[in-house]
């Protein structure tokens, strides 16, 4: 197991569109295990491969209170969406920034599991929000890019200041 470095916004590599995983093999399972370790250590409730500079369509998440329900989604696809909801989001690639984002309330997602077997889930609540947030990462999109130009400008200034302090 290994902790992987997480890319920080506005790193341009966060805007890479990830490619489908061609084969679910030991390498992919190792990557998923390292991503899970990285997510738990951060701590976060989800992590997309894009955030650790691997541009393959793979994400891990665990929205359980006791951090015991790891879920792995390979080549996830949103099949359908219903409703709308607004909630505050954060991102391990945008540390210290929490902003309200509009999302679909429910999503039906198809993906492959760690054995390469297809499955489908109907997600709502935090799971639905987290899946949309992570699949956005795989498409090269970071949640702050849903905000107004004014807000995004302020966030960029704040992140630049933080980077100067921690450098
Ligand atoms: O840890 C995370 N928390 C979170 C809270 C609200 C909405 C989405 C998230 S995902 C985030 C981890 C992360 O950056 N995943 O990409
Ligand atoms: Ni994120």
C-alpha cells in the first residue's frame, strides 16, 4: 500500500479527461487500494484517479460514518438523473474551500467492480453527490468550476495566497 500525492487546483493536469480502464487486472486493484488508503488518510469521502495524476476511469468512495464501506467504481457511467439538490461540497484538490453546488438528486450509475463485473446502482443523497463529483473529476472538471467567475477568481486568489504561505 502507498499514499499517493494529490494534485491541487489549479494544476492543469486536473483538466485531463481520463480514458476507460481496458482491463481490470492486478495493477488496477493495486491502484484502487492505494487510492483508498490515500482517501482514508486525507481524510476524504471519495477520490478519483485524476486527482492522483492517473488518467484512467476509476474512483473510490466511502460515505459510511465508520469508514467501513469502501466502494470502487471502474468505468462509471451515469445512465439517468432525476431531481435537483444543492449542498456544500469540498474537494481534496481544493483544500479549505467549501461552496454550494447544484447537482442531480438521484443518479443511476453503471460501473465495473474490482473483478471487472458490471453492476448498477440507484444512488441518492451523499452517494449521488459524491459520484457526480468524482465522475466530474474523471471528465477533467473540478467543482469550483460551477461557481461564478467572481467566486472562482476569489478562490484562485485565496489558493495562491495559501500556496505562498506553505511554500
Ligand atoms: O472528501 C470529500 N468530501 C466531499 C464533500 C461534499 C461533496 C463532495 C465531496 S468529495 C471530497 C473528496 C474529493 O475531493 N473527491 O474528489
Ligand atoms: Ni474532489
